[in-house]
C-alpha cells in the first residue's frame, strides 16, 4: 500500500534531516523497532528525537543507540528510560548485508526517519552512509542553491 497523506495511520514521528547533509546515503532499509507500551504512547504524541542516534550491529543483532523518546507522563510508575538501547528488527540476510557494509572503511548506519506505517506499526528507516568531507558538503549546498535560483528564474519568465 502506498504511503499517502490521506492514510490516517501513516505519520512521521521524527526525521533526521541533518543526516543527508553530513552523510552520503548509499542505501536505505526499513526495519521494525522493539518498544515498550509507554514508548509507543509517547511516540503517538510526537515526542522523539533521532538526530544524535546511530545504529550498530552487536552480537548478531541490530541496535539503535542514543535515540530519545520523551517520558509518557501518565505512566510515571512504569515508564521507560528515555535513552535506552532499542533493538531493531531485520531479517538475517539484511543483517548480514548491514554488517558487511559497516566493515568497509567510513561506512555507518544512520537513522533517517521514525514513523508509523499504514498499519499503525512503528518503523524506522536506516541508511547505509559514508561521511562527507567539508568539500562535499559545500558542493551539495552549492548545487541546492543553484536549483533554488533556477526555479526562481523559471518562475519569473
């Protein structure tokens, strides 16, 4: 099913917009995320941050580290730790591919988007990325500026 704006269940919770600026994304993969009940309720209120987080393969499992999910106020007694490591769910074949990609020089796993899919299940899109150098960042910025200027010129005429 297509992810459309009319779908009531599809909802972007957190987006790592800086990732596309700091990294050259080579490939991305959608994976599930293991959450506690209070975390899901907090995500439904749009309170999460994945900007400083990263994913890593550890002991044959994929983990999301340093992501922030705000505490859910009604669940004070049985709440969750805001910055705990969360397990990401992928198939063994995809996990092997991710592990091989991270073993190459300069490659890392960067969370791109945390969202609820069309069935209302929390998913995360992870990118296999290589860090950009300052020169690459400047080139990307110059290209983006030129595209904006080109659109303005086309709109005027």
